[in-house]
C-alpha cells in the first residue's frame, strides 16, 4: 500500500456514495484516477447502472490516464453482459499502471476475472484497501449474487 492509497480510496468511496441506490441493476462504484499524486478524473456508476464508473473516469482523463493509478471501490468487471469492452480491458488499454480495489465483486462478470485481466496486462493490483469502509455499499449486491 502506498502513502495516498487510503486518501484516494476514500474519495472513490465518496463518489460511489453519491449514486448509491440509483444504479440498479448494477451496484454504485466509485473510480478515482491519480497521476503523480493528483486526481485527474473521478466518477461513479451512472443512474440506471451505465456507464460504469471506470469508463466515465477514463473518458474524462483521455490520454492523461496513461500511467495512472485507478482507485476503484469494487473489482472492475472482466466481462460485460452487453458484450462491450470490460472495465478491466479499458483500464489496460488506457495504460493504467496500478489498480487499487476496495472490494471483490462476486458477480459472474467479475468474480476474479477483472483482477486476472488486469494482472495479465501487466498492471499491478492491490485489493482490499479500505474494504471495511466500502463493504456497506455492496451488502445488497453481494446478497443478490448469492454469497453468504
């Protein structure tokens, strides 16, 4: 864990809280992109569940995202029900250097696939950062996915 990880993850959690309860059928995720200690983009899952937080933040950052650290409150999707590009693939294509995740996602579209795709692309992944603070956002989601 790096010095600013908790601070930036708290910003991502605050992003997710803004749309909590408005993003069904998807959970509200927060994403903060950081380069050289500065936030370059931040987003939350849009009402109605799309677009995802990561894709909005990456669209905002554009080329500036290359080399960033992405702070994401829930594991980026490794596949999409729509068949479009997953958030893990988007982060890899954008050139993210590191992804810091608060909570694992039990969804069949993530459930370790997101982390695997990121690592396969050579991206450093740190998971579990402030998971206890982010977990209340996902209690209903985890229950819906059938996790105990």
